[in-house]
C-alpha cells in the first residue's frame, strides 16, 4: 500500500516536471522571434531534405537511401531534443533537483521543489518554483543552506501569483550584507528629487520624492534607523531643501553642523508652530500654482526665475510626538492639532514640494493613524519584531528577512532588501567647511 502511494506521488511529480518544462519551452519560443525563426528554418530544412531524399534520384540503392533518411531523421530528433533541453531549462531543473535533495530540502513525502521558470540577466536572477507544499517560512529557514549549495545570494522569497509558487530573487556569488558601505560624493544624485538610501544586490536604491513624497522608517533600537534618517537629511541639506526636525532628545544626535543647516522643534509648542507655518505655506503655494497653471513644484521651478525650495519635516521618533496614552482631553488637544497638520501635509504635500520623513521604533498602531499611513507611499523597516514590521510594511518581511543582530540593513514595502550608507557629517554635508 505504501509502495503504491509512493509510486503515485513519484509519477505525479514527474508529470509536473515535464509539464513545466513543456510550458517553459513554449513560453521561451513564443517570446523570442529569433528562436521562432530558427525553428521555422529548421523545419524548412527538414522538409526540403526529406523531399530530396524521397525522390530517389541520388544514384544510390534504395537501402542506402533509406539509411540516409533514417540518419537524417535521427540527427533532426537529436537536434530538437538538445534545443528542447536548453530552452526548457531542463538542465537547470535537474541542478535544483539535485541541490535541494543534497541538503534535505523536500516536502513531507520526500519531493523537492520544482523549477517553473527562471530569468537570469548578468548576475541577477528571478526564479519561480513550485513549492510542492513547502511553506514560505521553511524556505526562509533554509536560506543559508540554499545559498551555500547553489553559490548564490538570495535577496528575498515571495509567494507568487499562485499559492503554490515561490519566487526567489538574488544574484550569483556572494553579496555581504554584513559589511559596511561608505558614502562618497559619487553616490549623490544630481536630480533634485532623488535621494539615494543604500545598495541592494541589484543596484543603488533611490527614492524619487516626486513619486514617493513621504517616507516612513521603522526599526528597533540599534537597527540604524536614525543613521538612515540622517543620511536622507544630509542629501536634503546638500540639495538646499528647507529642513525642520522634531527632536525631543536635546540635540544628542544632531551636533552643531546640523543646527546650522536645519531648524529644530524641541517642544510640542514648537512643533505645532512649525507645522502650522508649513501648512500656511502649502496653501500659499497652492494658490500660486493655481494662478499660473503650474501642476507641481518642478514645473514651477523650471518656469520661474526664483525657484521654491522643497520643505522637509522630519521626526526621529513619532511616538514621542503623537502618543496620547494616559493624557487628559486637554493634554491631548495640541497633539491632535499636530496630527491634523501632519495629515494635511501627507495628503497634499507632494505637488507643492513639501515632504514628511517620519521614523519610529514603537510598535503601537495607535501612534500612526490610517490617514497619515495611507498617504505615505514609501515605507522602510530595519530590524524589527513581527508587530513593528506589520505596522510599518503591512507584512512581517522585516522580521523574517533581517537578522536580529544586523545594523543598517533595511527592507522596503516592495520586499527590496538593502544596506544603507555610512557617512561623515563633518565631510559630507556640503556647508560643513564654510561655516
């Protein structure tokens, strides 16, 4: 009985592998005109050769002619088989099959994942597997052994369009996420709206404030959250943005260089006043753009002699600003007003060059209301527990993909894992030598 069941599973597994290989072959041919032309040429040669051999007018005996035809058919079949093996990723399928079995990565009945399709460009790959019932968490737990056996670096595991699909992204060879990467002037983007935040396996990671006007950063203590915030603000200073920082820590993280280049709000009253002023300027810009028919700050600055500076409101710990736990109704009033101003900027700031960069390590959903969070399109999380990861990213990706001892390693809302730059504020802030 056990033997029959095993045979059935084995047969079903082989059918699945064959089906995926055939589908992949058809997909490759369908999407590549050169391969289509090659197959058509191959078919024409086969038909023409067969027609010539069928005439019998070659001065050879019928037996020799039959042998020639058989040799030609065998050669054609072998040629097609080789093409099928190469174009259907059969060799890769076998490689992954052997690799997974060698590390014991298989489901409850002993079957390893099946290759569905792979895309490889240069050293970068995106590979889709049939998980054969192996849950995502198990893939993540076996990440290191899969990397070692295949000599690759895995960026992420994701569930595909179908629940049985696991998508593995990464690069060939090793990419050391533990090593530090240092900022240089070459990393800075010349585009006014682009901010460089780190490097992934694939490339530099940039945030375009025209598309992602507000940024939310989460991370537990020691994750590098404040350093990432300062990296972003350093570039904003160098681009001549106007920067207001909410800081209730007494300037510990922001020495004199920052004091000379940014405005600081150190009390609730200061924050409320600064945000009210920003909202007033937002309304002023709205009227100005409407009057002259400008759709956004870039169009305005390209058309007018006196460009407007982008405005950044940054907060290193949102919980210190918006937490109303244990407060009376009277004490909550100024915080609710601050929340209202932040909501207004989150909704309307993009077109007028007014941006929020908010950070938090407190896993409390009440700190960040839905209206603010829904209008912050770029979300980043460093090392975090499940709750904080869920609050920031709406997923547990940070908890799953970032080791508990890492610093400066982050993941964004799209599952892109990256390492942030380390910079020297005494060198890399462009005004630091002038003052």
